[in-house]
């Protein structure tokens, strides 16, 4: 009887330890559980937001390096990674509310929002939803083409692209990745990981996110003009950043630095260099807050 009880107790303890290993979650406005990682302590709370078809694990090198000096949080947006996906409308506004849920769950102060790629639309909105907490936003491969006008000709190209996506998502997504996201000479493991995540993505989520990127373009410019916190950009030089028009849309100014010989994923391709540049930006932000 004692042995049976001991075995049962050990089984329950083991089960409890497995459950406790699961990442914590914050519940968002529509009942989704937003999975996140939180590590370290510091004056600034650095919140990482992943891009298209990605998840919080893309930031693992940054979490490890930056958590030595700062509170670092990385989250899976709804429908990605370990977060639930009970949602109908996959819009930048709703994703921004996922960020808000985690920030409020952890009661973070002096928040620096860091976002990659299409997360630029989430960054701006989340900062507007958290004006009393956000001290700066940092874009990774963001706001590179603010001078482009959404003409009828460009809209036609966009519509043709989405017709191809509807006909053959995997083929179109792979072609899009090679054209826009990957560069020659990229580490095969990194390239394979990105391609797998893009091609195998849930199309009910990945396609609306891309549509939102094009539909939100003009609104993004007006949001930039209204920003009340500093904007810091760290972009790859593989495709140039239109800083001339950024000056027009960022009346309060911005900082900008580039990473050479890198594609669209510096956190995976050049993690050490990205970490160094992030540390420099965070030191500047901290100094301005002192």
C-alpha cells in the first residue's frame, strides 16, 4: 500500500513538473492565451515581437544576450508558436492587443517594443495603446519604403499576387520568400527554417497578415507622424532604407543603423552583430530616461 501510494505521488509530482515547464500565458481581449518568455531584470523592459510566419523562438539569441542587463520578454502572437488561435480577424490592431495583454500581465514599466518585419504595424499600434508605459520602439527591418505611393498600378500588382496566392499558396509563398526575404549565401539551416515556416504556415492567418500589410500602408504613415516616442531602426543594407522620406514622416526624428551582408532576418543571420547594435540603442534609451 505504501509503495503504491509512493508511486502515485511520484507520478503526480512528475506530471506537475511537466506542466510547470510550459511557458506562461496572458489572456487577451478575445480569450486567446498568449504564450511568452520572460527573463532577466533591469530598468528597461524589452518586449520582442516576431514577424510574418515566425514565433518567439526567433529571438532566442537576443533573449539570452540582453537578459543579462534588461528584463526581456518575447511573445507568440495569437495563432503563432505556442499561443492559441481562436480568432476571426488577423489584423495589426488585434495583434497589438496581444502585446498589450502581456505587458499588462507582467505590469511592465519603461517598455521598449522591438518588432521585426510586418510587426512594424503592431509596434506603432501597441505604443499608442500603452502611452504611459512605452518609452521607445525599435524596428528590425522596418519602415524601409515609406516613400512608395500606393498607385492603381501597384494595387493591380498586389491583386495579381494574391490571386496567385489563392491558386497556389505554397508555390507563391516560396517564390515570395526567395524574392523578398532570403539572400544568396545564407546559412542553409537558416534558409530552410524560414522556408519551412513560411510554406507550412496556416493560410487562414498568414494571407490576411500580408493583405493587412498592403492595406495598412497609408495609415502607417499617419501613425508615424503622430509618434510621441523615439523610433530606432536597425535594418539590413541588402535592400536600402528610404531615410529621405522617413524624415518627412518622423517629425520628431529617428535613429538608423545598418547591418551589412545580411538579409531580412538579422536575428538569425547575424545575431551577435544585432545584439551589439541593440545594446547600443538600449544604452541610448536608458541614458535619455535618466
